[in-house]
């Protein structure tokens, strides 16, 4: 019923300050370390410039599962909420 109750159960075990892109606050930066998804998701994100090793800044997000806007290589990209939840970012890297 409520997504935040299940979130911790579905979240893979990750170490350190690695969090899903959806949990960043606007203006917060990090380094993409992993994309949990199939080949098509990886190709789609790579075409947008979102791939492991890239620094990303969250610009904004919408309520109730709307798109997440991020900045990668000085370009703003809007990503669906479910796609953004599969992108894991290390926020300890400045």
C-alpha cells in the first residue's frame, strides 16, 4: 500500500554512503556506482549519458513518483522515478 514501508526490503545491501538516486536532495551530488537493471535499462541510461563513473547532481523531483531531473556533464536529463530508483550513487565522493 505505502511504498516507503517496502523500500528497505527491496533495497539491495550496499555499503557506505551509497544510496538510490531518488533519495538525494535537490542540489546534492554524487558519483554513479551501479545501475541495477537489465540490458535495455543500461542502454537507455547510457544513451542519456547516465552511466557508472559519472558525477551527477540532482536538480529536482516531483511528488508521487514523478520524474527526477539530474544534471550530468552540464546537461539536464529527466528520468522516470522507477528508473532513478535503480541508479545507485556514492554521496561521500565530492
